[in-house]
C-alpha cells in the first residue's frame, strides 16, 4: 500500500513540477517567417490553466489550451510578442517575426 502511495505521489509531483517550471507555449502556425498573404492566423497550444497575450492583448483559450488569433500584416516586418503565464505566475515569452511582401 505504501509503495502504491509513493508511485502516485511521484507521478503527481512530476506533473506538478512540469507545470510550474515550464509553461507550455507551442506555435503551430505560421511556420514560415515570410508571408505572401496580408492575413494570417497565429495558432497553437498553451496549458489550459494559463493566460496568454499576443502583443499585450488577452487571448481566449479554447479546449485543451488551443488558441487562434487572426492578424492583418503590414508591408515589411511584423512582430508578435506572445507571453504565457501559468497558474503560479511563471511566464514564458516567444517573439514571432513575419515579413510580408
């Protein structure tokens, strides 16, 4: 019985530490740094309990932490600053740069 308790505790602890230490921020698209289209969709996944902003604007998360945001590009360099903050306040940043011609 004690062994089962320690196994369950170890599994719980490993998941807990993973959430605290490294907030998930996975960008699915766009994959390329270049776009021939003026309109793009920035989408991906974060932990469902997290908060996400793109260029300071809050993003509503869908099921399983999926996010999607439409963006209109200006000619030349376009930067998107993504910031995710988990339940414990730990943040992770990614900068997405898209060049539109």
